[in-house]
C-alpha cells in the first residue's frame, strides 16, 4: 500500500518548491505532524494552488453565523455525496477534532441523518447535499427554510459557497487520483 502514488500527476517536492511553499510545508508539519497530500498534489501548479488555498482558508474561517465545525460538516457531507476518498478522510478527521466526538463525526460522514443532529444542522447539511446532487432544483424555498432555522443571508451564501468549492475540490481530487495521508485514518479517534 505504501507504493501507491498520491496523485496521477506530478507532486510538489519540498526541495523544488518556492520558499513560500516550503514555509507552508513546515507550518503544516509543526501543527499536524505531516504535510497533507492535497497540498503536495495541488502545489505542482503553484500559482493556482495559492488561489485555491486563499479561497479555501477564507471560506473555512468561522463567522458569527457558522462555526468552523459547521463549515467542516458541510465539507464532509458534500465529499461523502461525491464519494471523494481524499476529502471524506481529511474532513472526517477535521470534524472529529472539532466536535471532540468521534462517534458523531463518523455518523455525520456515513449518514448525517442518523447522527442525532438538531433540525438547524440537518437543514444546513440537506441544503449542501442538494447543491451537490441537484443544483438546478435549488430555489427560494431552500433559502426560506434556512431563514426559519436562524441562518442569515450571509450564512446561507457561505453554505452554498462552501458546498460549491468542495464540489470543485472533490472533482479535482477524484480526477487526479489524490490519496489521503495514512495518518488521517487513526487521528482523533
């Protein structure tokens, strides 16, 4: 299993990277203990990587209306709906860490309707999956439903944008054959 490539395409090797990318690698190793394969797999196209990285970081920053955990839950259910191995694994880990509850986190990944979530969270996740599976069916009634659950327009926009961004990332990761780091599988369990 160790011989499996992490991407069908070239992978950024530290010694060949810019100083900025080497710095990011070092920061990630300091916080996670490893460099996520998504970084190495995407960074071979470094200018595009930095644009994606900035957008991803902006979207995943918590706000008054959406916590970091809620944002990661959107990422994980979108990734599960898309069968994206890389993102299910990495965002499954993030949800485990942020919730501090590996059982609930795993249930969100596998079947969020059976994870014991409140109505507000279910409405958010249902909307994210609808954007993923039936985007043309999204309508004003979805926005009104989310308003009834206490989401502001800014929150709903963020849910939609996070879902859309992870749909893009899932498709890229799957098409490029990205494999998650083995470390993710045993973390925060």
